């Protein structure tokens, strides 16, 4: 998991497998760690008798396992189920337990689509952009079951994810379909700004006219696009490539240095796209 975790309740000979992260859990403390750091990934499927059976068989915590099974049979909330696990050991502080349960309780009385959107939003905010793309994509597999304003917001946020990954064509499609669903001015603006960033000046002008944008609005959106393209990281890359074209006269050295720069970007990209 990336750090050492002290266990006081025993270590399992056979781990419990968390499919979402392809992760093996060996103790109730590791389970608490997983819950705390991935609370936004939890759903009702986490309340499984297989987890209770593993806790009893592998960790010898029969009382905890019985309480978990009782909660499942009583159709209790996910919040109640997780509370039993987190309070059965002292790995988390009381504040961390309360914060975790507060997140879970925020899912209650919301539709499945609303809950999954909240999870996808949180994944994006924590930098797990590809994970959030999958969550938004899952929601959009059955758009007829989602209210139009929420559907538009989901498509908009998916467009933001694509833009972070430099998939501008996909982002344009998402922002435009978002606007058609939620009629949000921000979705329309994001669509037009992305056209500018992607070098589609003619499309920007024709689309801005089609949606009756004022000259002031057009100028403001062009400025937003320019600011995005002039970010220090983008400008640094551009200037380094320009310098290289004059500093390295032979083609082989030029391409070697360019590959080194791109490798740095690929490493950043892998961090952003971690699953």
C-alpha cells in the first residue's frame, strides 16, 4: 500500500481481494486504511458476506463478522457497515472515522447516478483522472435514466477530464452535448474555448455566431484559450523545443533530446493517469 501498517488483530494467511484496485488486504487495519483512502470508491457491493466470512475465518474476529452479517440481513446502510469495521480497531483517529462516515452518509438518499457522479468528481479532484473517466463513462452508458441537468453536468465533467488528457476532440463533443442537455453557459463556453485551443479558429467563429455570442464574449473566450495555451509548462516545452532546433544541428542529437523532454511529460502523464 506504499507504507507500513502496524497490525494488532492478526494477519490473514489468505488475503481479501479488492477488485476495484486489484489489491490484497491482509488485516483489519489494512482494510481500514483502504476504506479511509478510497471512501469515494465504496458502494453497496462492499457490504458482502464474503468480507464477513473472511474476517471470521482469516482474522478470527467472529464477533465483528457476526455484527456485519446482521447488518447485511437487516438491510442496514453502508455507513453503518463501515462504522463497525472502523471502530473495531484503533488504526484511524476518531476524527478520521467521523470524516469517512460523513462522506458515506452524503451518499444516502441520493440516486445511484448522483452517487456515482460524486465519486467521479472526487476521483478527478484527487488526480485520478482516468478513474474518473471510467466512472463518468459508466454513467453515460444509460443516459435515459438520468435527469437532463445532471446528464449535462456529467458530460461537462467528462469533457474536463478529456481536456486534461489532451483529447480535445473528445472534450469538444462532451462540452457540446453537455450544453444541449443542461443549457449551461459554462458548458457552451468550454466547448468554444476548446475549439480555440485545438486550433479550430474557423469553427470557433462560426459556432460562436451560431450561438449568438457577443463580440465581448468572443474576445473573453479567446483570452481564456490564450491563457491556457500560455501556461508556464506549455511555454517552457515550446521554448525548449525552439532552442533545441538551433542548438543541435544534427538530426540524431535533436531527436534524442526531444525524446528526453517527452519522456518527462510521459512520466507526469502516468502519474495523472494512475489507476
